[in-house]
């Protein structure tokens, strides 16, 4: 790597750890998946769990499952 521009493709894969010593010069540990993919997976998983909880609650209380209410549960803004 010659300049900081050479590192740009690796930015989403960087962890906040760097190992450095005088002998080897330094090592940066890269993740196998990008930060963007990890966050998106967590976001989708969280929303899916919320929908499952709502479905189970409706089933347990014998109330109808409302798509509009389910959408409001997982939306941060009004559609």
C-alpha cells in the first residue's frame, strides 16, 4: 500500500484492532464480512423477531393479525 487511497476498498472490512511491533511493522485485521452487511443482517433479524413476537401475541390472544399494525411495529417512520 502506497497511499491512503489504496486502503479505501478495505474500509468496510476493518476491525478496530491493529497489531504493531518494530520487527514486523504492523498488522491490520480484516473481517470476513463488511460492516454494512453485518449491520443490515442485525437490523433485519431484529425486525423479523419483532414480527414473530406480534404474530405469536395475536395467536395467543386469538386476535386478527393486522399487516398495518405489524408494519407500524417495525417502521421508524410513517409510510
